């Protein structure tokens, strides 16, 4: 792969989970986000990524737009769970 993220990549489940996890970890300690639960931050990021991906790939319709908030829950939970699993695996025993 010789490119970074594309809108087509972000439109996939794995791409959106990876993007959400990376962006969430990057911005969660910003002063204005520090007091907000990370799960909510990742949910908002997932909504934005899904909305952008469906818009820029030409797939945004009323039907796909109505599913974005529900799909964002799955994406955010997956991103948070994946990060938690990596964190647990990296802890010394």
C-alpha cells in the first residue's frame, strides 16, 4: 500500500475503526476534550469519519445517512475495545 488513508478505505469497517482509534488517541488529551469521556469522543469522531467517507465516495443518501449514527456506535466500541486489548496485552506480567 503506497497511500495513507483514502475515503474508500475509511468507508470500510476496518479502515474506519483504525482511523477512529488513531484520531481518538491523538486528540483525547486536548484541554477542551480532557473532561469528556473517551467513548463519546470516539463516537463523534466515528460519526464524522463515516459521514465524510459516505459523502466523498458518493454514497451519501437519506438511507445511508440515517444509518451513520448506528454504525458509529459499532465503530467507536470496536476502536475503544481494540485499544483496551492492546493496552492489556502490553502490560508487564
